[in-house]
């Protein structure tokens, strides 16, 4: 009878060990799959109506809620099962049982209940996460587990020096989003045009009005003394539908003249009237305003053009709805636009670019990171490097690149030649500059 009870106890222990090992394997799979699932991926699975996606979305919002409980339960299952295996092996094999139990635990438990579940979760993350999420969600709400998890999280925060009200860092950064778009393009999930659009949208939030505006020297504006007929001729010659009107100087803009209003007045025989009597109110914005906010203002105010002012209240330029949209979709050239000379790639190390080309675009062209400062364009950079208004032929060396002014209009740099210097040339230039200093 004692032997029968002993045999029954051994069978019960074997069953308990089997259950614990299966549970540890399932929890190991859950840990790997849930940690590898981002909130964006969980949201996309939910939008597809996948079973278990609701629980998955709740879990990945705060990974620390499930990670500590799952790790604890995996550890408990493996330790308890290893202890029971040692007891059974000792009863069955005596002194050799310890060696047998050790080999069994290292080989069988690691391979079949640790490595295999985790590797399967790596190769099938969606299926594993969706299957595990409801179970893990129930476990972390189970009172004993929840209490232990709260203690563990508190200890972890204490060790890491965090507090409960500490701000959480973003799970996905802008750089990671850009990298994901690049990888998706390489794997042909999206095409290059879609990748470029994604980059434009993400960078859109970091762009300010000063970077997209038409600068003051390029503005076409009317004096208040101009007649409606003269203003209409100016608008037609310039190819613009809206022109700013100023009183004494361009810094004193009083409104915007619309070509359609001028055409109507001309047809009514009122072409001799002063244009100042027929302007519409102008919207003024600071040059540091984000273009995303400007786009909202343009939509709300139902206007297509704003006057950009600097910190001193002077006119810095103007910005249009087209300028803002071009930041997202690229250059928009209609039949009235005169397209500027584009970038020319002379060879792999030499480029000819417009002076107004933004520094960020030059960085993309060269795969470099040129200095940033009060300037926004390559023309501004070369002017700052030379220290005066440059003449054609003037050169400056900046971060291993020789910048040569090819053309200038007035005091503005029109064309710049960029040459990538070899390592020896760059070192020699750097040494010469240090000797001069």
C-alpha cells in the first residue's frame, strides 16, 4: 500500500512537472512576442479585426505592466519544475539521479521549453503575440500576481532611480520611423516616392516659415500710388494672382491686391483708381512660425498668402499655400513659373547648386552634415565662411568641401560649386588654416 501511494505521488509530481514546463514554454513565447510587438503594430492588427488584438493593444501601451509578472512566472515555473525533477531523479536513480536531473534540465528544459518557444515567437511574432495577449492580460489582473508585480515594479524603479510620475520615453522616435521607411523601400513594401513623402511629412513638423518663404529681395510688390491698371499689368507680367501693396516702403505692407479684383475693376472702367482702395487685409506671421501651424492658419483664415515679418517687425518675405505644400510634395511648377536652374552633378565629388538651396537639401545631396547657423541656404553658408559679400570666384573650405561662388546677383549668391576634397587636401587645408590663425 505504501508503495502504491509512493507510485501515485510520483505520477502526480510528473504531471505537475509537465504542466509547469508547458507553462514556462508558453510564457517564454509570450515574453518574446510581446516585447517585439510595437504599439503601432498592435494598432494595425486591431484595425484588421484580428482576434486577441484588443488585449494586445492594452498590453503594449505599458510593457512594464506585463514584463515583470511574466518573467516572475517563468522563473517560478522553471525553478519549481527543476526542484521536483531533482527529487524524482534522486528517488529513482539514487546518486546518479543528480547528474541525470542536471542533464535533463539543461538539455530538455532549455531546448524545448526555452529556445524553441522563443525562436518560434521570433519567426511568428504576430501569431504568438495575438495568442498570448489574452492569457497574459488575465494573469496580470489575477490578484496575487498583480500584487507581486506591483512590488517588483517598485523595486525595479528604486534600482533604476525612477519614480512613478517620471515621464515615459517615446517607444518610436522620428529617426526610427525614417529608418522603417527606408527598410520598407529596400524590401519593396513601398516605392521610393512613398518613402520620400513619408520623410517630407515627418520633417514637415521641424520646418519654420523662414525656410519656405520667398525672401524680401524676390518679392514683387506694389506701391499704394499705383493705379488699378498698372497693378494689373504688373500682376500679369509677374504671373502672380496676389501682390502685396505697401505705403512708403516694403516694411509697411497695408494689404494684398488680388488679380481677380483688378480684372473686375478694369472691366468696370475703374482702372484709374488707386490700387490701395481695393486691397484685402494681409495676414502677418513671424518667420519662426512652424509651417504646420501656418498651414492650419491658411485653412482657417481662407487665405493663400501671408506676409512674413522678422523679430524687428520688418518684412522678411512672403509665404504662400503653394510654398507650404511644396514642403510635402516637392516643387510645383505651373505654366507661369520660371523654373530655377537645378542642381547639376558634374561627377561623384563635384556639384553645382543654386545659392538658395537649403542646407538640409545640400546635406542630403552630399550625404554630409554641413555647419548650421543663422543661415538657411548654401549661399548664406559660403558668405559667412568668407566673411563678406563674396565675388564670383571666391572660395571657402568648410568641413572638407571647397565652396566656390560662380555667380552673384546684386549682393546675393546665385550659383555655388561644391567640391569634395580628398583626405590629404582636407588635412592640408586644415593645417594651413591653423597656421594662419
